[in-house]
C-alpha cells in the first residue's frame, strides 16, 4: 500500500506542479509563529518542550486519522490519506523545478530571477563570486533533495502502517525550523533576538536529529548513482564543519559527497553561465537517478514483504 502511495505521489510531484502553491499553507505558518512566540524568552529546556509540544499538536491529527483508517475498506481510505499526506510532505517545491527555473533564468540573462531561485535552494544569500555561487547551488541541490524528498520517503516507509505520520512529522519539523530562522532574523532588540536564536537552535536540532540517518543513506546513494571513488574520497575529507547530529554535519556531508559524485570535468572555453547550467543540471540528474534507485529498492523490499 505504501509503495502505491509513493508511486502515485511521485507522479503527482512531476505532473501537477501547478498545484504546488497548495503546499505553502500560510495558516500553518501562523500557527507555528504563534508557538514560537510563546517559546521566546524561555530557557533552552522550556524552548525544547514548547517546540516538541508544537510538533505534537500539528502531527496528532495525522496520527489519529491514519490509525483509524489503516484497516478500513480494504485500506483504500488509508491509501488516499497516504497520497494526500505525501503530497503535502514533499517539497514544498520540487527541486527539479527550482533547478529548471534557475537554468532558464541564466540562459535568458535574467540575473535577478536566477539569484532568487539560487537563494531559494541555498536558503541564504548567494556568494558574490560567481564561481563560488555556482558551487553553492550545486551543493544546495543535494542538500535540498534530501530535505524535500529522500528524508520524507525514508520516514514514510520506516514507520510502516504509520507512514503518513513519519512523513508529516519530518515536514513539520522542517517547517518549524524554517519559521524559527525567519523569526530570529526579524528580531531587533538583543533580548528578543537571543530568545529567538535559542528557539532556532532547538528547532534546527530536532530537524537535524530526524535528518541524520536519511542524510547518510542519501549520501551513500549519491556515491552509488555517481562517481563512487570521488564521492567516498569527499566523504572521508571533512572540512571542519560540526560533527555529530547537527544540521551543519548533515548538510556538509550531503554537499561534499554529492558534488564529489558529479566529478565534473572542466570544459575548454566554457564561460561561467554555461558552467553554472551544466553543474546544476548534472546535480539534478544525479538526484533523479538516485530517486529511481530508491524506488527500485523499495519495490523489491515490498515484494519480499520487508516493508508495508
């Protein structure tokens, strides 16, 4: 049942891009912002408790409904629920669509649109140096692929009959993390800023905890789907980023291994725009190859009864 839900959701992800605006859910942003404001000004322990409580409140409806529907009407209502939850858990936007828009803007010479698309992928400011910006976009594609796609799929299948709960919980922690970062940037006075930073650290830590295992599985997949030796060499040579279960650790690993797996050769007489387009499209192609590998593996595991 979960395999069917995944396949249908991936088809929708590819074909129904005009409905992606449904996944923005501004009402949910307002709920999360209200919870973050209540957490502000508290200690780290209190902030953690409130973030966990906020997560629980937002995932509880999915838990109740998925538990109630699992065995009813031969599982058809559960299938519909799984497809709907996966649709809203993936993303909020398809990585490939972001890459395509970025490349089209570069080809058209629209620097402003290209910068906006790049900063959406990076979740931050684009480096001023164009070559560094190109490398940052390539790395961001691999990070976002795990954040928007592979980690959601991982938790969907790990929890078996409660797959929708796993996918939605991961997405909720990501939404809380994003809103916490935004709230921290908005604060002007020092006390409010320090409180917001505490909430941001807690939310990012919770999300990193859930992303830790899928990030490593995804990194292994990049090595298998791309240049294995270069990817493993990149894995073995950390660049001073934080270790352990931390957002920086997850993102650094995914970026290093993904870029290494591309193993791009330099092309004579290639300008930076052409290099940027080639790098972004190659990264997106590697992500798509890995997605096919995951689907084949999950299908095989399902046929042998290892997953729901």
